[in-house]
C-alpha cells in the first residue's frame, strides 16, 4: 500500500502483515547502502522473517523509502518518519532495520519520531568515521561527508545520542567487511554515556548481511529484546 506521495517522486509503499492478536507494530527497513534494495528483497536466510514475526504476535510494516538515486538526505529519513506515523495506533511501535535501514531507523528514533525501541542490525552510525569507499555516503548526502561535515553529523545517529532515547539493540558481525563493527560499538558507548538503555551484541565470525551467522539465533536475540522492551 502507498503510505506517502511526494510530488515529483514515485509513491512510496509498504507491506503490512497484521495478525489478529498483534501486541506491537514493527516498521522494518531494508538495507542496500541507501541506493538499492526494497521491501521485496529480504536478506538471504531471512526470507520468512515477516511471517515468523507475525506468528509471534507482531504486526509488521515492511517499508520502502526513497533511494539516493532519487533524492538526497533527509528525503529517506522523512519517508521513514512518515511510515512510522502511517502505521501508528494504540500499540507499542518498534523500528527494526538492517544496514542503511538500521541507520535510518536509529536516526528517526533518536530525533523526532516516538518509538518504543529499535533493533539495528550492522548500522552505519558515524558517516564521518567511515573510511574507504565513501560513494554510498556521498550519494546519500549529495557530497563526500568531509565536504559537508555539518550535514554528515546531522545524518549520523552517533550525534543524536541522548538520555531520553528509546531502548536500542545494536547487533553487528565482528568481521563485518563493509560497515565496521566499531560503528555499533561507538554508538553503544555514546548511548551508555548519555544514560540511555542500549544492548550491544557482536556476533563472532559474522560479516555484513549476517554472512557466517546463525539466522535463527540472530532473530531470537532481537525478539527477546523486543519482548523485554514490551515489559518495561
């Protein structure tokens, strides 16, 4: 279904799976370096994730957002905020994202969007702290991060750590070859220093997109976190 229409751009859509006994809503955000991917392209090994979450009583909204070839930051963040509001009802609401989607979910949760928790899988959290191939970040921002440091900081979850943040679960493969695990470590440290609730799980032997990880264990840890957040 279409959740947002911005003149001059394609309509942005989400798929909503809503079991009758849903206890909470999850807005799920795909990865792809902000420049590719969609709600229709799940991570390998996680093709049934939506069904698994629905079977456990979660209402799941798998949302697209505008990619960097369509619009630069903050356009995708604006879309994520709109998706959150589109599916909001009386139930608790969580954001769950992978890579670029985790980055956008964290930004939404740490800034203006009211959510009850965040599951962030291998997220970029400090755009100025990334090194190597910065083409993805440059496409997101419209310029290399070093050329627009204030914008890069605004687009970095690390900048927005604060005491009132919702509970955050950061999960990252120790051997991530695309987004270093230090990105999650640094955000966890910043949230703890601010007095915000955060859990950090580094998965030994896992690379980006959970290559080398046990999908069932990763999902179980994430769901356990959400259950704990519901009981707060």
